[in-house]
C-alpha cells in the first residue's frame, strides 16, 4: 500500500534534511534496522531514503 505524506519545511530544515539523507547509507540502515527479518527493514529504509532524497532534489534541495 502506498501512502502520500505531505510535508512542508522551512528552507533551512529542508537543506539540513537533504544533507542528513546524503550522509545516511547502507551501514547506518544496517545498524538501525531489525536483525531478525532478513534485511527487509534495512531495504525499506534505504528505499524510503532514496525517495525522500529525490523529492527534496525536485524541490531544489540537492546537496553536492
């Protein structure tokens, strides 16, 4: 099931969030996810991070 999550952020928070997402990666998701589901939660985290990165980039917040 897909969920639409509308979000409004001040520009400074959007820039900071884009920077955070740029720095999050596989190791972070691995460390923070369940160890008992065969990697499903890790993969869902990484997928959602990627979608949020793309949405921020489309809104003009794409860090280098």
